[in-house]
């Protein structure tokens, strides 16, 4: 072989090799590889991923199965609940009303909802639209969420009327406390100002113009014939359990949208091409340069701004990430509650976009997930032996009322105490005696992972007159805000 021929062959070989290496290191391939690995690493049935870059969708793909019962495959058209990633649509709607001079971010909420009240009258008068959607109202983490979680019969009107009784935790604009109910209120502001239901406004202003024909504001809007939807799963005691749960309409503005990655790619491109700068500016600091804008988390990392949000409903998760400086965005959807899978897929892709040192995100996040699963497996409440309740079981029977949630009933049957939350079908269970006037609530649906202690109190005549509830496990979802209930026994 002549030297020049050998040189050209070597050069072509090097160039071809470099092209292959470069392709394998792309965010698309990194995400695809991480998603494939994550199915097994995190015991996730199905994932869907979309990546957009420079105004184009470069990946929209499904991995695994959408339903462990049917084993039907996830595709780019499979619907998932996007949960709190709905919040970005809510703040985009508010931004549109601001640009149309229909309202201002710093208008008081009571200007549009005269009936709006918090437990402090001055706070009620001063709270602004901006405060609603930046988690700085002073309500605590998840305060009042039992009115929407899991799947209650409360309406938006019910929720707004009850807010005056939900306890405040901090001062106005004093501290970040993630709160869903303020977004429910924001949805009602949008309805009042626009003159149409929240769902109609979102459809008219965003879904229709962007061609998001398979995105729905509320599960009841999904056509019956559209069966390509993911069904949630929960890993419990080492096994996957199917957990299909549709969410009520009045959770809409805080987290009730359903979408697929084909549609969400259009949403990402629109956000990057028409950036809602006000929404992406840090409004409520959290820590170390990280904070919340309006419907989005924001942070500086690796020298660039990250705009992102996660979402979770029982059995389903979502994660949206935008890097405006790189004109890059992605969404990962999952029908299992292993958030590490979404983190791993996202971070593996971002490593290629930001040109940062490689790290095995799947392996690292898998270790965290396995540790959390071990914690749940090992967690138990030791019930003392041979300790009888302080009072006869009939003394605890009755209806207990909380001013913001409503009624909780304790009843006796076959020598056992049972408990029912009036507005929440899933919150029914049995009381197991623990000590004195304290019982453990064992929910009939163990997949909630929300067993709790209920403490009864009695007067000097040993007449039970009130009760408080607190989650038993540290890993219970914050939306089970039992600790905010002040239950008074009704005569």
C-alpha cells in the first residue's frame, strides 16, 4: 500500500471514529442510554423523553411499558399526568393577561376574588398575584393539601372558602414554602379575569396555537377512545403495584394536566423562543443561589441558568428542564415514583450540553433510590404489648370536624375502630391502639404510605373532645398534611 493511501485511510478512519464518538456523546444518545438503563435500575415500567435543541425536536421517544397489566409499550404519544409542571402553564396564562393589560403581577388577589381570605385579615388584603405563584404566602409546606390530595370531592369554591382556616406558618414574603392551594386560587383569578374557565383559557391561548392536540387540562377532558395513557405504579415492599388514579378537575391549575412528549416538545420550543423572562427571574430565594420564579424553579449551575420544575402524583412523575443560554430543553415522564430515574436521564443529557465531567448518574441515583427503599422496608411502628386504651373504644366514636377540611368520622365495628375522611374516598382505615389515647391509623390502601398517629384528648370527665393527627413515617408525602388538622368532636 502506498504511503499516501495509508495516510488517507488512516485519516478517514480517525474522522469516522471521531464522528461516532461525538454522536455517542450527544445529549440525545446519552438520554436514550440512561433511560434504557433506568428501567431496570429503578424498577420503572415506562419512561418518555423529549429533547429540543435550537428550535427542533431532536428526541421524542418512549421506553418500556405504559401499563404493567397490559404491557402495552410507551410511545411518544402516550399520555402521562404532568402534575406540578402544570404550574408553568398557569403562570404563562397570568403573564398573557398581564401583557394584555388585564391585570398586574402586583395587584392584590382580593381585587379579582373579593371573597379571598387567609387567617390574617391584613395578609388577605396585601397578598398579590405574584405572591400566589411564588410560594411566599406564608402558608406552610403543603398546607391544606388534604383538600385536593389524594383525589377529593372538594371544588375550587370549597377550597377558597376554607383558606381562612388553614394555619399560616410564616410572614408574607418571608420564606419559601411550597404550596399548591395558592395555584388553585391563581387558576380562579385567570377564570374571573378572562371570563372563561381556566381549562378553556389554557386551550385557547396555548394548546390550540401550539398544536398541542393531545394535551388535556383535567383528566375528564381526555376522550374515552384515547387509551394510549400511562397507568401509575408504586413500588411497595419490593414489588410493583398498579395504581391508576385520575385527579379531580379542581386541582387543575396546580397540577391536573395530562400530556405526551410529542406535545411537550412544542411547549419547550415555544418557551425557549418566546421566553417568559418575568417567570424565570428569581422571586423567592431558597438557598445557595437557588430559588423560585413564577411557576418555575431557577438556579445557576455550571455557569448557566437552569429553569426547571418537577411534578408528582401518586404513581407518576415528571421533570422539565430548560437551559435558555444553550437553547436546550427536555422533559422526562415516568409511571413510577423513582425520581432518581428522571434525574439520571436529565443529568446525563445535560453533561453533553454543558460539557462538564462525566459522572455515572444512573449508578449514583440508583444507590440513593435503593437506600430509600431500604428505609421504607425497615420502617415499622412497634406497638407496645398488653397496653389497653385509656378509655373504652366507644368513648372515641363520633364525628370530628376541622374548620378547613371538614368531617372525619370514627366508628366502631366488630370490636374495632374505623376512620373515614368525609371528602377523601381513599382515606379510610382502621385504628390500632398504640398507647394511652394514641392510635395508629392503618389505611386500607397501603400504597399511600401515609399511616399516621391519631391522638385523642379528653376533658376532666374523660369525655373525648378533640383529636390531632400526624404522619408516622418521615417519608410520607408532604401533601398528607394531617398535622394541620384541628379536629373537634361534634355532639
